[in-house]
């Protein structure tokens, strides 16, 4: 078990972790690793949101079972939460 702070998606009720991208954007990530995940969470301490690194296929090698998925990919209500570009 990791030490990432979990919360609940307000739409679907799934367990998620709020991470921060390299561009300082909040990113909801599924709490549990998945076989098709491409997001690596990097901890910077218990009181700091983890860094979310979206990995290429080559970077994923050897990390299966530890990678998570963006919650935007799994939430049935994701479209209602996305901001327009």
C-alpha cells in the first residue's frame, strides 16, 4: 500500500488520488494501479500531492502493475468535468 492521500470522485464515487502534473495542473488519477495504466505517481512527502508523470510506451517497460490511469479515462462523467481548451 502506498501513502498517497485518497479521496472520492464527486460524480461516480470511485477512489481517486489528486496529483499534480509537471505543468502544475491538478490531475485526478485512479487510486489503484491497472494493467493499462500509463501514469506514474512520484511521492514528495505525505503532505504534498504526488507528481503525475504520463509515460510513453517505452517508458512503461518494467513498470506494469504500478501504473495508474487518469480518472478522465475511466469516469463515466468525465466530460462534465473537463474544461474547454
